[in-house]
DNA sequence: TAAAAATATGCAAATTCATGCAAATTATTC
DNA sequence: GAATAATTTGCATGAATTTGCATATTTTTA
C-alpha cells in the first residue's frame, strides 16, 4: 500500500469520526504503529490534522480525548446518532438541519443505505457526500454566520415545495411548558418550515438541553413524532414527555 | 507498445483504482520499471496524475483539502488569489464557483471588504462565512460527488434570476483552439449558466492548465473578461491569449 | 508513585528512485 | 531507399525513501 493511500484513508477516517487511534489504524492498514505515527506526523505538519497522544483528531475541535464534559457530549451524540439511523429506510427522502449532533448522524449513515438527503447545512452536505449511495441536495440561501445553516425566505419557499418522509432537527431547549425553543429567529423560521413540510419529524438533543427554555419558540413538543436522546426512553428526565400519543421517545 | 498507448492505459488504470504501482505496471505492460517511472513523470508534469513513492495516484479533491505537498501549485494559487482580489469592490455581488484556487481566494478576502458572495460550493460558502463583512448566499442543488459543487436544473434556474457584477470560475483546460474546457458535463452546464448571468467573468487557473483541452467545452476563451494566472501577463505561455480586446490578462 | 501505554530516535534491510550511458527503435532528411 | 538525427528503452550505479525493530524517554492511568 502506498503511503499517500494511507494518508487519504486516515484523512477520511478523521473526517468521519473526528478521531483516529494509532492502534486501530495499525491493524486496519496492516503496518506498524511506527509507520502510522510517521503518517500522522506528516499530516500534522501539513496542518491537516491535529496529533494527540494516542492518535490524531480533526482540526476543528481540538480538545483532548479526555476532556470530561465534551467527551460525554461526544459519546452522547454517538448514541443519539445510532438511534436516529434506526429511522432511516431505503429510498426515503430525509430532510436534516445542521448542528453537531446531526453531523454525527451524517457521519454514521450505513454505507449500504440508498436514500436522498436534503439539508440546509453546507457542513452536513459535505459529510453526507462521503457516502457513495447517498444522494445529497443542498437547500441554498443566505448562510447564517452563527449557526452555519441557510436561512431566509428562499429556503422557506423551497421547503414548501417538498414533502420529505422524515425531518430531523436539533434544538437548544425542550421543556413541557415552553415546547421546543431556540436562540435564533431566522433559524427558527426555517425549522418551522421544515416541520411543516415533513411527514414525520424527529428531534435530536442531548439530555442536558431538556427542561430548558430559549428565547424563540419552534413548536409544542407534542407536534413532534420522535424525540431522540442518549438516555433510555424510561429515564426519569424524560417522564414529562411520555404518556401522550406523540412523540415516541427513542 | 507505443509510449502514448502506455500513457492511456496508465490513466485509465488510475481512473479505475485511483492508484497505480510501478511494479504492477511494469509487469502488465512488459517494460522496465524505469520506463514506467519515466511515463509517470511525464504524466505528472502534464498535471494529469500525482506521482508518489512507489507509483502514482489520481488528482482527487477531497474534503477537507488533502494537501498534496504541491508547494508550487499552492504558491501559484496565492498569487492568483491576490490578483483576483484586486477585482473586488465594495457592495459588489460576486458569483464564485468551487475548486482549490477559488478556495484560496475565499480565504484571502480583505477583512474590510463589504460585499455579497454567491457560490455553488459548500466548502467555499463555509470559508467565506469566516469573513464578518461578507454576506454569503449558497445556491443549492444536487451536490456532485466528484467536484463538490451544486449542479442540476434548479441551479441553472436560480442563476437565470440573478445578475452578479462579477463571476469567478475555474477550469481544467484552456487552449486557443478548444477554449475553456472541463471534465464534467453537469458542472459545465452550471458554469455556462454562471457566465451567462454575470456582467463580467474571470477565469482563474494555474499556468499548467494552459494549452490543454478537456472533454467538455465551456466557452470560447474570447468570451471571458479576465484571465488570471500566477504568471505575469507578458509571459510567453500567454502570448496566444493576448491581442484581442477581451480577455484582459492579469 | 509505579505500571502500562505511547512516543521519539537511531539503525539496518528492502525498496524505489534519478542519472548516465549504450543499444534499439523511430522519425526525418536527402 | 539509405543515411542521419532524434527519441525511446533497458541496465548499472549510487542516492534517497520507506519501513520495522530495538531502545530510551515521555505521557497516561491506576
């Protein structure tokens, strides 16, 4: 295997999981860990990755492997992503928003899933494009600087003309009284349009955002079909959200 | 076996597997490894492949950009970016395509420039969004997996409804006879629409792509307003493109 | 603090490479 | 068609690169 070939695989791996372990790569690529380390050093010198003890990480998030809070959030998002992927079926049209949790979902899509994804996030679009079988359609518009998603009237207009099977959104606050809430008015308008257009809507959110309220309301929580967190559905934190016909807790 | 014959087979092989080993080719084509190496060097000089230790690889274009340590190309793109930025003025509506050269331009935009950029590339959109003063609008559509730009009828339709002051495109081939040419039909359709919509069009391209011809034609080179390369305008390589009223060589 | 894991460094073997040169092939000129 | 020039090719040589291992050092974990 060529050195550059390994480099590409390593970059792709980091792109997909945001981290790599030297030991894993050594097995996967059937070379010594020394060689992997040398590869990682080269890629790091080129500024493409960030080397850390035990492996390497992507450039965007350089927190160490064991930085308590973020590690928990990171792992929580993996659990959420796995649950969300369970909703996907062949030939679905799936509309997804942006945000770190949805990025994790985009990375973990099974390689054999054939489906069409639409998104308002350039980052998610690029990540989805890594999967050969996935057809990616970006809904364009003005790029909101804070949230890195497309917003504005044109996006809402586009959304009115599609009918996705499933829509996946993130949120910054969920509470029994306040419903789903977020911080950015422009983004909220788009999310509302996404919910309107889709047959079913799933909210993905790590548990720490539960029972918090942000400034702008997206919808009542009963308007949602699925709520996905890293906790088991019967967790006490979620008790306030069960009982009704909708949503289903996953 | 003729040399050109080997070259075609090598290119085909790289197209298929994205890599070739000198040893394999030597066996397959029944020539010495020295000859193969010379072949690979030639193809590499023509910019068709990337030579690496042990063989060669295709010129893929990954996300995030995998720096093939092409120091020259990188520096050339810096020069090109500086020249391109000279065309930008306050409050312009500037339409840009995708590709590595245009990414460099997106990175180098002066922090005090207030302008609106539209792009068909998610990568470029994200890079532009780093600049506080720049308003970024993505033209959405189906994301072409190879070029990482949005393509399709909807993009062309959108382009028909805007009138940018300036449009900046890349190209894979420019020659006096063939004009501007590229490799992907879908992408070419979009570029043609971009040129139609814009008041002025600038082509950015490193000099190695000059006097080469790709499969699909974009337009005649005289239809372009500015040609930007890393070379000075009076360079011999560019002599075939000067003299007419358009384009201006920068 | 001690054990374990990961790392950097030097080194040697294997492979790959660039270069010069002569033979073979191809193109050009008369 | 023959002679000449230009190009292409294979081989030999030494240089450069890559890789795995051994060892000493640093970092992490318990």
